């Protein structure tokens, strides 16, 4: 695995310390947690989608919670393999999981859907008007300098 050194960027940026710390922490394995696999994709200018492979889980066995800037997806399988059947070999994982995603400021969860064993969580970034960039008009001074006229007293 490659390691990226962000220390040169700390010198040339102001206010992005949290961003580089988060990127640095992403490179570190978090207990080697790889289950369930997921994708994060950008679906529009301010919209994103997290796709998680949760084959074998039904919608009532999954829970999604957004609290502050953390999105938590949990899955717990209910035991029961059918009445009157005996499980001879278990090749499909039925372990519980909890996956956390750190969300940026002003990112809200729009909705979630479960289709063909994939859980889709849609996200939208809503930046308040007072935080959006605005254009500042530059006024040009006239080329002629104003001359102050004085009265002469005789």
C-alpha cells in the first residue's frame, strides 16, 4: 500500500488541516475492515451516492443513522434458515456489520434504497446562501483627479 505524505501541503494551505488529517487517516487501515464492500460516487454537482453490497440482508435487517457529520450503516441478520431444513455448509456470510462514513459539512442524507443486494444511500450537499461565494464588484476610479478650487482673497 502506498503512503502519501501531506506535510508539504500543510505549509502552503491555511484552514485545511482537518481535510489533510482525514485523508491521512483514510490511508490507515481501520482494523482491516473490508466487509461489506462499498463504492462512493458523484452523481451530480452537489449529489453523491454510497453503494454497499449487502447481499442476504433484507430492509428490516439494515439500519441507517445520520448524526452530526457521521453516517452509520448497521446490518444484523436474524437467525433462521427455514423451517425443517438443516444447514450443511455455510458459504454466505451472515455476520453483523457496522460501517461509518465521515460526512463533510452541510451534507444531508436524501434517501436510501435496497435493490438486488445493493444498498444505495443518496447524499446531497446543501450550502447555505450566506456561505456561498459571491461576486464583489470593483469600482474604477475616474482617470481625472479631482482638483480642489480655492478662492483667492485680495
